[in-house]
C-alpha cells in the first residue's frame, strides 16, 4: 500500500477514534470537588464541584452513601438538609457550533431511601429539553441499578449551557434522581459518515488489488526459481531478456 493510501487510512482512523468523540464537558463524573464523606449539601450558585454550578436551591454531593456509576462520587438532584427539603440541579457551559447536533449521555438512578418511587428529572440545553424518570423499586444503596441514558440537541449559539434539574414535587422532595457519568459529544454529520465509508471502501479495493499484485509477483518468483527466465518473460512479453 502506498504512502498516500496509508495517510488516508490514518485520517479515517482518527475520525473514528475515541478522541474524535471526546467529552466536551469538564469533570463529567463529578470526581473533582470537596471531599463529600457520606454526602455534603451544596446550595444554589455553588461552584464547589469543578466545572459545574449548582442551580435551583440545593443538591446533595454524594460520596459513600451509595455506589456511584463511574468512580466514587455522584449527585442527588434533591437536597436533604433542613426542612422542608428542597431540590435543584447542576449546569455547565461549553463551546458549541450553531447548527451542529450534540448527544448528551449520562447515567441515571434514584435515591432509594424514600419516596417518590418514580424519580423525575429534566435535561435541557439550547432551549430544548427532555424529561426522564427512574423507578427505584427493588433498588438499594448497593444495587442502584444505574441506567445509561442519552439525549440529543442542536446548538443555536457559540456557547451552550447544559442543565440537569430535579422535578420532584412537595412533600416528596429530598430523595431525588441520582446522576453520574455525564458526557457530551458531537454527532457526526451524515456527509461525514458517508465520506468515511467511501474512503474505507476505497481502501478495501486498493488492499484487494495489492493482494492480487503481491500474489502474482510471488507466482512469478516461484516460476523463475523453477523454470528460469523463460516463463517470466512469457508472462511479461515487454520485459528484456
């Protein structure tokens, strides 16, 4: 395979690599922040969790209270300090390209200590949103049942704020949706996928041609060893004797 073909292969591999789908968020698993112990309550406006701002009234930053999905820390989008309990959310802003589609991936569970059994929450960005729920039936702090979820949005500005917000209602506030392992990546455009697939098909064709040429060269070499130059000259009439 020629150098140009190898360069094309390298480009295609880079486009399909995990780096091309890198997380656009900071601290998506909430591992960088104050030491939470069992859990620590954070109030609206707090930036104690690196990269994130607490929205609403309060949330709980959870450590050893239950098993996290990724790493050792996660969030309860309801706060459990004081009475009546309050809820909130977290938000992070990141650079986007208007008109580009992005996919938000996250792991969802629920505080198993109390009702509501169905934990509601909302994810929102760029004026778009979707509601999610998690059923804690049969779940416990050692069997949280984290579920991988995803949602897509289209950016409308050069900066976009992503927010996760609890939707629990009084008097069942204080034991909300649990959140962990958040990421945002660019959704490849159809034209980009088509280009990559066409390139891969081209490389496949070139590889097959290279294999055929290599096999023919091997046959010529074998014939030359067995019969001398006569056979090789017969297969290549233009070659000089």
